[in-house]
């Protein structure tokens, strides 16, 4: 970056998402000076197996940070924070990659978060009824690390399990590469590994599920040193990492976060004074952070532990220190939208029309679809939402993460005809958006019944840039939605970790108040309330029908 202010203090935020790495140079007050990004590879060697390379991911992180800080006095960069998907990294005793698939390619050593190969193992772990499941909504998800570890032991005993010396969550791998320290973040261990901050590892859990060998050497393979997010890790950047990243040795590194949790930090603590929001002058516990990208995460915090059936948590200090976190989610959100749109017979025509309408602006096909739906509604003297009256989608094409916690559920579409025009594609896209928003409402209602009092939603992630996605969420839930001033709120959240590690701020809460800022408020359209009440009743019936059909076929 050229022309950096000589008296400015900077922090670097690095976000490793599902399909790419992003980085930002962020000022003390949360302003993004510059950002850059690079794609990363995803391999699918078998159905429901998704793998990546930790070496490639780290190389992309280094490349981006070097590019980001060109022209900046490195003494002005005070701290760096990492977030990443909750994927499983496997290394040998010398910290080299160990393959996690049967083809034995060593560089393929990351089991991705969305890899569902361990469904049977997850079901068996649930059947134990172990007390640790109470912190996971009562059901073990195949997206957690325990079933993935069990799958590796049972299916790759010689090529992977026997060779493995270290199992790390991807966010912890990044802080390890940066510092050389194997300290794990409480965010990853508590949310994905069954760790309890007050009691540590539960020996009986690992023994009961058949992974008692992980107890060896004081849990060295899965971690025996922990840190709260944002606390400094090790002595800061090691000599090697500093050279790789182009920063000064000793630059503060904050204990990492899962990507969704970083998004939560980047939005949920923003000052809302003067906006007439129902959460104004009320505690953070009245806010929910909704992080929407390839998948969605619904982050709700509480002063005390709340047990929500089918929703992960409660987790203490996993996102905001001293507060409990419940984490709902949808396993396929942006990914489902892509699946529905790109798989339609009219997609090629849609691409051509989109290019004709936006030839020089780089607008996405979704911008065209939003505009096309607007034209369709105008021609019918209707609102866009009402165009979805006769088409209904159940969105769990990749299983239900919450609140039903059933990875075996599948998607449904009700109301299709033989027509395959762009109009039909637009309506299917609309019905998909509505289904995803109805899924958010389902999660919200389940949390509310368990004791949460959520009055305002704070959105970030790629889909928060889609105005129709945002407005439909407001209309469906009946709640105001707050969008961040900085569209890359996840990167702000990662930078907050570096700011806290450098002691620029004394607490995460202090940093959030300054660095997270409100950009826009989207209010629900009250005239659509009764429509979405009816739509929601249909939505809930769809899963009942699916379970009924399954029971008939299995009888």
C-alpha cells in the first residue's frame, strides 16, 4: 500500500474461508485501508468428502499479507489475527502433512468443515448419550471434529491415524504457523472439540467413543494449552513466519477464531445510538450475529448458559469473553443458491442476459435475478415476496444443522411445472431465498423458546451484500437487520484479535465498540407479515411430510 499515514497504527486480519483467503490492513478505528484475496483449492475425492491443503492455505496467507503491507513501515503493523473455517488439519510428528483420503496424496491433509463422511460415526457418538453432548444441542454433528477423527481411525488407520502427531483446527494451525506455539484457541476447542473451559478435556468422552488413544501424553495430539480469543500467542511472529509474511518478528498474534465467530466480533458490538433499534441501551444478549456465506451461522450470546435443543452450545467465552454462545446454522446457504441457479435449464440464458445488462460493471447473475424479479412484480402490481406464493423449498440439501440437527434430511421443492424459462429460474431463486430466511426464523424461534431475547439481527458475510437476501430475512423474521459499515466485517473481526493481542485495546468488548460500525439498517415490511406467517406454516409442514415419506418407505 502506497502513502500510508506515518503516524497511523495498523492491524492485519486474515480470513480463510471455504474457497479463498482474504486479508485486510485495518486501522485502530476499524477502517479497512486495503484488502486482497486469493482462491484456494478444494478437492472432492469421493461423495461428501471435501479436502484441502494446509501448505497451500499458509502460502496464500503469506502472499496476501506481503502484498497488503507493501509500502507500509512494518513498525506500524502492531498485530495480526487469523480466522478460518473449522476444518481439521492433520500433521505428523515433524509437522508435515498427513493425507486424509484413500488416494494418499500427502498435500491433501485437511478435512473440510462441510465434509460429511463421518455421518455414521456422528450417529454412534450421539447414541452414547454422553454428558458432553449437552453442549452441542444433544446431537453430534458430522461437522464436529470428534466424528471426523473417529472416521480417520476406522478407515485410514495405517496411512493417517498411525502417522498423525498433531490434529489441529484450521484457525489453530494458522496461529501455530505464525508463532510456533501449539496453544489452541478456546473458540475452536470449545465449539468443535467438546472441550470445557472449567473442566478441560473429558476423559470419559474420548474413551466412550473409542478414541482413548488421544489421552496419551497429556492430550498432546489435540492440545493441552489453551488461550481465550485475542490473547497473545507465544512471543508473536517467529523469525520464519515474519520472513514469510513480510512483517517484523515479535509482531503480536492474537489467539484465533472460527470464521463465523470473527464475523460476530466484526458486527455484534457496534454502537447503535440514535438508530431507534430495539437493542439500543440494552445488553449484547438482545443481538444475534448472522454470518452468511457458503453456509450460515446464527450466533446468539447470553449472560448464563442456555441449552437449546438442536443448537450448538452453550459455550463459555467462545466468541465474547465471559458470555455464553449458542450457535445455530445452515450447512448450505450461498452454496444452495448456486446449486439451484446453476443447475437450472435456463442458467445459460440467464448468464447471457446478465452480461447484456451489465456488460462492463462485473455485476453478478444474482443482481440480474433481483432486477428481473422486480420487473416481474411490477408487471403483476405485486411485491417481489408475493411472487413466491405457490413455490416452496425445504433448504436442507446438505442436511439440517439446526434446529433439527438431522444431517440425513434432504431438500424438497413443491410447486414445479414443466416450464423452464428465466422467469421460472427467478422464481426458484426467490423461493430458495425465502426458504433460507424461514430456516433462520425456525432457529430464532427455537432459541427464543429456550430463553434468548433477540430483538435485532446483525448481518455480515458475502450474502449480506445481496439486498434481496437481506430484505427477505427482515420480512420473514419481523426483525430489523443491521449491516456493517465495512462490508468485510469478518476481516475486521480478525483484525480485532491482533489489536487486542498488541494491547491496543484491553478487552474484546472495548475493541468491538470502536472497530465495529453500523452501515445501514433494513426494516421489515409489516404489510407482508401475514404472508410470511402462512409461508412459515407451509415450511414446517414440508419436513413433517419428508419424515412421513421416509417412515413409509422404511416400514
